């Protein structure tokens, strides 16, 4: 009994020492802020984008959307129990996928364009072949013990999921089995993003932490703190060296992976609404963040200034996405509409 | 759960936490000033390929509704 207590104390002491060591190491490289460095960069002025398309079709709240790699098709998911695949150039609906469970929270397009995946309160990630004559269920990935909050394909044979059971998981689509389970968060995982080189991914969770994971090792490599509430959204900066998070604490943050710390916070005293979604323009200079205040606000990623707003939705903006060719931004809302802006 | 199982699982938890912190403590860190300047350089180099920054001419805008032409 005494031996156990002694070991526990020793472990606690080592934890504290390591945490202090990490903080000291971060401080040692913190030789200036991003916004100070960006003082010399020319400001962008006000960014004004026009509404180009208002996509009507869903009959209930939209929870998620994802662009196809072709920058033309896009898939959206609504709690009306349907996935809709859109041709964004014409505004036409190409495919409707009826869902077994209407409580969908996430949707993803495979890079090939052949498959889409969705999941939600059913705890299952269902993968559909949308190139068949009518959408065919390919796999039901059923092992999470909590809701499916996010999913992203690596290819037609591998998919990553994030869950309310606090884990993320890499699945083999050929066998339908879990390849790797990523455990370390102590709160529901809400969002994930793949690195441009596909070797790592990042997750944001209700424990207010963002974590960087090595896909092949299955290990958590870095943990980023600073937010004071759930992280709902996360994205990689295009060069793979920085990440952007959006949180219920009403702020977004940029963390640099190589400095292992927060380098800038995007917040405004007039903004008292949680962030639901984030997306970056192709150069990384613009951050599009969807908020509970029905708007998508545009931030200058380097200077930390709010420089524009996409207004028009009549309810919370739940999802935001920029296609690979960077030609526009799509916002999806609880008002059941998707809007395209550029 | 018996108190013995409880203490051994919190012991296992503590060991895992220490293990994780050791991994996180061991990485090499780059100065924030260098990280910032690299990000600024990336944005600068790619600005001209960012349609949302540069603007899109109406004729090349895939989302803009094309108005039908009338021949007068």
C-alpha cells in the first residue's frame, strides 16, 4: 500500500516536472509574436465577397459539408436524413443518399470522388459508393462507443474518424476493421484534419486541446492548449507547419507545430458566439470562420484582424469549406441552405 | 470496482501520462520568429494563386450565374 502510494507520488512529481520542462522549452523559443512580425506586411483592407449561389434542397438543419477534390462537386448532410451531392457550377443536385439514421453530424468526399461517408449519433461511419446506378452502402464502420463527429478519407481504402467516445480511429475499408485507435483526449473529439503530406493528422476536442498524431505510429506527438472551451473545428495551414482551431470560447487560434505553441489568437470583443467551423483560402492568408451568430467572419491570418463577413444565413453557420482550387467558399447553416461566395 | 483495481488503473493512467509527456517534452522547437517569417513568406509567395485574395474576373467565375445573351 505504502509502496503504491510512493510510486504514485513519484509519477505525479515526474508529470509536474515534465509539464514545467515543456512550458520552459516553449517560452525559450517564444522570441516574438506573429502579429508583431506581421507588422510590416501590407494590410488587406476590407474583403467583400458576393453571394453567388443559394443552394436550396435540404428540409432541416445542415450539419456538415465537404468539397470534392474536383472543386466542383460538393456533398452536404442534413438532419432531414439525406446527403445531397451538388454540382456547384449549376446549382443542380446530382445524387441524394437516404440515411438509415437522420442524426448525421459529419460527411466526407473521398479524393477519388467515388465514395462519400457520413455518421453521427448512430456511432457508425457509413461509406457509400455514389458511382453505382443508385447509392450503395459499401461499409458500416461500427466500433465507436460515442457519436461520430468527423470523418475524412485518406483514399478509397482508408478513412479516419473522430468520435464523442474521445478517440479517433483509422479504418481499413477493404476489411471494415479498425487499423489504429488514437487514444489520448479526455473529452469528446469534435473535429479532425489530415496533414498535406498525409503522415499526420490533428484533432480538436471538448477537453479544449488540439493534438497532433502520427498516422502510422498511432501516437500523439504534440498537445496544444490555450482554448478555454470545446474546440469544434480544426484545419491545417497549407504548408503543414501550422494549424487553425475554432472554439466555443468564441476565438480561433493559430498554433505553429514547429514552435509547439500558440502564435496568434483571433478574437473580437464584439463577437460573443462560438466558432463552429474554419477554412483557409489557398494562400492561407484568409481564415473563414463560421459562428453561432449566423455569420461567417473573415480573418487576416497573419495580422489577426477581422476583415470581412459573409452575412445572409438565418441561423447558425455549422460548416464552412474552401475547394482545392480556392475559387470560392461554401457556408452551410441550420437554416437548411448552403451558400457559395467569392 | 474494488479499491485495489481502482488504484492500479489510476497507476496505469499515471504511467501513460508520464510516457506521453516524455514524448512531448523531447521534440525540437523552432523559434517563433522563424516560424512566423516562414508563414508570412508562404502567404506572400502564394498570394497570386489565391483567387479569393486576387479577385476573379466575371468571365472566369465558375459560380457566377451566366446571363443568357440576346442577339439584337
